[in-house]
């Protein structure tokens, strides 16, 4: 029975490499909504959303993905340079969190963060993820399940913040649909992963 449940979870959860790509896409989509003449309230919501997503993403990579790559004694140059890149990203996020969106340096700091993120994501997507798909092929699903479970744990304390950010950045008609989908998805994911615990 446990192997059937594990198989269902592997089917429901994307592979770890696809999850990392989805994280990159989500942050880039948020960035593309950011415009210099956007209202300060929407700017803050977009930046807060991107920053939280990046913090969770970095922690997931550092806890699950990078150790799996290091175990293989593969070429870890990209992994090793990723940690300082994550630290620089955290520094810029801390700066943004101490600024108001009306601060003259706010736009510049967010653009610097996104430049760093684009460079980091390009390195991962052109080098590290293809290596992982070759070297970890038989573990990608299992690692994806682990990452999904850990993501739920990391995101849970921020549920209110995530909901507020959604409300501030999406048109009203989309909010109801997105909120319903988020609640249904969270319920189904927790139910599925609770069976593995």
C-alpha cells in the first residue's frame, strides 16, 4: 500500500528539476508585472511576493537539491557558486524589506536583485538541471515529493502574506478563482502528503 501511495504522490508532484524551473518562471512572471509607474502598493506586493518565493526556493535548493547533487560527486562548480549567489540575493531582499516602495533606491535594488536571479536561473537551467536529469534520473520524482512537502512547511507560516499579495496584484475576478484553486490544491496536497508522514 505504501508503494502505491508513494507512486500517487510522485505522479501528483512535479520532478525536482521541473519544480525548480517552475519557481524560476513564477519569479520572472512576477518581475514582468513590475513597472516603474506602478502604484507603490502594487510594487510592494510584487516585490514581497518575489522575495518570499526566492527565499523559499533558495532554502529548498540548499536543503534538498544541492546535497543530492553533491552526493554524486558530479561537477559541483555551479552548486558551489550558487550558495554565494543565494547569499547576495538574501542581502538584496533584506535591503528591500527595509525600504518603502517610494524610496528612490527601491526600483534600482529590485532590478539588481532580478538581474542576479536571471543570471543564477540561466546557469541552473543550462548546466545544473540537465546534469541532474541525467545523474538523478531515478530520483527526480522522489526528490520532487520531498521538495513539495518541505515547500508546504515553509509556506504555511506565510499563508496570510501570500493571500494579501495575491489580492493586491491580481484583478478582482482572478482573485476568487486563484484563491479557490490555491485552497483546493493545498487541501489535496496536504491530504496526499499526510499519508506519507
